[in-house]
C-alpha cells in the first residue's frame, strides 16, 4: 500500500508541472535519453559516410609514355639537325621511364668557306597520375605547363623573348621564342610546352651560325620546333593504343 501511495503521489506531482517539463523530468520510466526525437535523428546522421568524404578525381587519360627518341620521326630529326652526332638521338637518364623521359640531337653542319650551322633539338615528356590529394593527372599537367612556361620566360640573358599560343598542338601549348649570346655567337631558341591529357611535352630547338654563316631566322627555328612538337605529342596517343 505504501508503495502504491508513493507511485500515485509521483504521478500527481508530474501532472501538476508544465507540459514542457514532463518529457525532461517525468519520463525516466520510458528509458528515453532525454533528447528530443528530432535531435537524436540529426545527431545520428551528422557524421558523413566514407563515400561522402572520399574525393573522386578524373582518371588519368594516358597510362604509357612513348619511346622519346622515336617520338619525332627520323626524317624530321634529319632535317632539323643535319649531321647529328647521334642519328637516333641520345636518350636522357631517367629513374622512372613510366613517368618521364627525354632525348636529344645535336650536330654541326660544316659548309666549308660558307661557315657552319649548329642545331640542337631536345624533347622531354612527363606523365602525371591522378591523385585524390593532388588532383587529376590532367589538372596536374595543366598546372605544370604554367610552371614550365614561367621557367623558360625567366631564362637569364634571354633577349627579344616572346610567348604565344601554339595552336594545333595537343590540348594546349605555348611557344616561347628568344635569342641568347653564347660562345660569341647569337643563338635563336624556340621552346614548345604542350599538354595532351595528363602528359606534358617539353621541346626545345635552337641554332646558330658559325664562322661567318648567317644566324637562322626565328621563323626557321619556330617552324621546326612546331613540326617536331606535333609529332612528339601525337606519339603519346599512339603509344596508348
């Protein structure tokens, strides 16, 4: 009887308090946590799922790089670098040929009393993987294109430097032309920085006239660089077929 009386007293006391306090102070028998139902649901869904927090990036377009010394045809290298010391090019040293590689050609075409023409052609390729923390391979290549252009534009001693868009080469490309005096001669340079998908192609072509031979024109050097760059860029897609 005493237990029943105490329970009845408690029920009456709860009935006497305002309704908004009943849930907080008089529902202990129900086993609720004390939080409103809506708040409990909100709290349960506040932590994002792994699928929501994982950043997805665009897959890298190309998985392979071409053999760089074959990225420009033998016919083109012979025309651009007559009397090349190494006809098939000199491969660059690389510790990871799947990600980067290079090749170069240079030669001096001796024309006797008319002097000599010197030419140098260099091709480098870089492939970027897609990474959730760094971005897609395409975006990383795009960012590095801008960095490489800035490096070339900062060449010490460069004269008459000019940067233009190089249309028709990959997804985007820049051509940087300038002159530089070395070994007592004036050299004319054209560098092409091009992107195709997640691959960056860097090409440099330069030349000079020795012993009275005329300095090559900017057009001659630029036309040669553009031709070689188009072939090098096309070789990337061919290597991934």
